[in-house]
C-alpha cells in the first residue's frame, strides 16, 4: 500500500535484515513495525534497535492485531510510539504517519 503511493519501502523478516538494508539505503523517514515479529522479538525492541543504530529521532508506529494491554500502551507511549490496531484503513494509517512526521519536524 505504501509503495503504491510513492513511498520507498524497506522491509524484512527481522530487525537485523532491515538494518543491513538501511545501512546501504540510509536512515528512514519513519518506521512501521508489527508488534509480533516472532523468534522472541517484538516490534518495540525492533524499533528501539533501529533507532539506536540509525537515529533516536526516527518516528515510528507499531501495528498489532492483538488486544493491547495497558502496560504495552504505556510502554509505547514512553517511547513516543503510537499503537495502531489491524486491520488498519489507509486513511487512518495516512493520518498517523502524517502526525508522526509533523511532530518530528516540530521537534
């Protein structure tokens, strides 16, 4: 969906794989991660890892199909990461990404 509106997308099956690609392509404008990544890795740890390597300022959001716990919501808020429930409508995703990018420009 993102590529169809002209956004260059770097994707992968693990944070390490994505990081290798981004080291060649450069830091992203924003990060979208699923919460459940498998192999004991979750979206928050993936985002934190990518931010450590590429820049703490990179806006991020996490998507999940699970019912979020209050603890997860608080932890994500601590890192400035909104949680978006799947399935997500394109207009909602566009609004969240736009808000993240606007906030990053102001900060």
